[in-house]
């Protein structure tokens, strides 16, 4: 792939520019004037927590919305719906027909939709999705399915999204899909992928450690059985703006809300400001009416907190088990780096979500009530983890043994023991099912209750050694 030219120099498409200074701290304090952003919570888990963390850092008011809330009309009086990552199939199922039609009416009537990764894919026309825009996901065999880490994107000059930003900047991707069907009418490409950055990986390979001189990507793709060459997505759209009816959608496969990603966060802030202004203009009254928000939930009592601590201990023990057996390590404060062939994202997400739940509960200021509404859901969560964790240890050891005799994939058949444990714990699909889905569903509701109040603490991400 030929590099593009800048001045008289040809830029290597595999070499990112030198680092650029981070934005000033003032860039992360938005003068927000609109109503609180509606954040669609269901089935977002860690990706929803990323959005919460960064919205709080930007000092943008928001309100978590469940699929049930949306179905009951919670988008009325709002200008912007933010949809974090997560499996689109689970989000579609949670919304149901009524929720899907509410979102469509919201956008067509002048509302704005901002989706990251799975939230972007939710708006597309490839099932399962909402079919809000006539774009699809690129077929799996054509795209780069295993990319993660820093990637540099190049913006559309003079668009408000790029105000006071460098033309090329670093941000983060976490196993994105890719758009299929661009260009189309009423659609702008606001950013394209330009260079792999530091810590950019394909599968378990750090691209910065290899060069085209010593890496024959085609041969490694045969060994891994997936696309690996980063040039498969360089130059492709990363961020699109699509107008639908009187509204518009900004769809980003880069996770601009990733904590510790200063330029991505600054672009996120620009997108929020742009959509807020557009939404209020579409309303025709300068400012949309503000909604009356629900009161803060009561705090858990002592028994419920003890049960939560026990649930967290179980998953922390499982994470330590994986570390001792060299199956994973922490890549950053909210993400594991794991051996290929195991469900590292799910195990790490369980730990991070439980840590976030405990941290949020500690920051709640509502008084406990009797009977305690937290106790029964937390007891059910603890019971599910008591069933899950021992079986997960057995599965991980069986998978480790199988790795010694050949390649192990997440979905392929391995042996009777591994296949049965996987089906019980995670189901047969990549988008988790089984007992893991039950646990995530319980965590989803508990986190929304804990984070939904006005006193939700910022900066909950734990520091890893």
C-alpha cells in the first residue's frame, strides 16, 4: 500500500506521526447549555462505564435510560441520545419493537444520535440492528476484526467536529467492525483511519514490534485463520455523520470516550457540543424543555453490602487464578490482555463491573430503607457467581491444556469437556449467552440503579499494579 504524500515526503502508512501534546485541561470542561444527555444503558456494561466516566470528566449532565424508559417516552424533551458499545443483538432484544420505533421517531423528528462501536453498529441495517441508516457492517471476511489499541485518524477539515483539533490525532479502537456501503446521500465521512499507533494490536501481536520487512501478513493470516494486516482498514471511514429526517447520527467505531485518551475525549467533546447545538436548533425554541428527573435510589444496607463484597471477592479470586496460570494480565485499568481462544473480555468485564458497582454504592448518599430493595438482587448475583466461578476455573484449565496440542478458538469445537462447559457458561455465540449472560443482566440493572443518581462518583476506575 503506497503512502500518501505530505509536502515532498511520502508517509509510511504503517508509521504514526510523532506524539502531539495533550489538550489543555480546560478543553475537558464543556459549557453545557442543553438538557441532560440521554445515555442508553442496557447491555453496555464496561462500555457504558467508559461513557459515564468521560461524561463526568467533561462535566456534561446525563441521565441513564433503560430500554423500558425509552419505550415509555423518556426521549421526549431530550436533544441527544448517546449509545455506548456492547453487542447490538442484546440491545435490540432489550429495546423490543416499541423501543426501536421510539428511537426511530426521535431521530426522524430532529433528535441526535451518537453511537460508539456497538452503538454505531446498532444504527446500521445489518441485522441485528435498528436500520436507522442504509449502511451495513462490512462482511467479517473483508474487515480487520481483531484490532485494538491506539490508532490515528484524519479528520474532515473545517467541520465543527474538528474545531481546534490537529488534522490527524490519536484515539482508541477496541475490536471494531467497519462500515460497508459508504458513500451514500446525506452522509459525510468525518474521519478516516490513517496510522496504527502505540499499543496497536491485531489479535495478540503488537504491530509496533514488527515491520513489513520481517512480517509476511498473508502467512500469519493463514496460521491465525483471521485477517491481520492493519492496512486492511487504513483509509477506511472511522466516523460518519448521517442525516435522517430532521435529525442526524454520528457513528464512530473509535471509542472516543476511552478514559486516558485525551485527543479522543476532546473530539468526543466537540461532537457533543455540535449535536447539542443542532438539536436545540431543530427544536426551534433555543432550548428544549428540561425533564423532571427521578430521585436517587436508596443506599444498600449493611447486609446487602456484605453480599456485594462477597460477590466481588469471588470474581477477584478468579482473575488472580487466571494471572497465576499465565492466561491474562491487565492491559490497563479496565481491560485484560488474554491468550487467544479464551473469553478474556467477559472475565475482565465481570471484574470491572463489580468493582464499579462497589465503588458506586460507596458513593451513594440515599438513606437505606426496609425492606432493603438491594438485598435480593445482590443475593441472586452472588449465587450465580458461586455457580459460575468454579466452572470457569475448570474451563480455563481445560482450555490451557488444549492449547498445548493445537490452536484453540473461542467458538470452534475443542473436546467434549470444553465444549460442554463453554455452552453452559457462555452459550454457542460470540455475543455471550449462558450463565454469563444471566450474570451480566443482573449487573446491568444493579449498575444502572447505583449510577443513575445525581451523586454518582467520577474516577471509579481502579489503579492496577
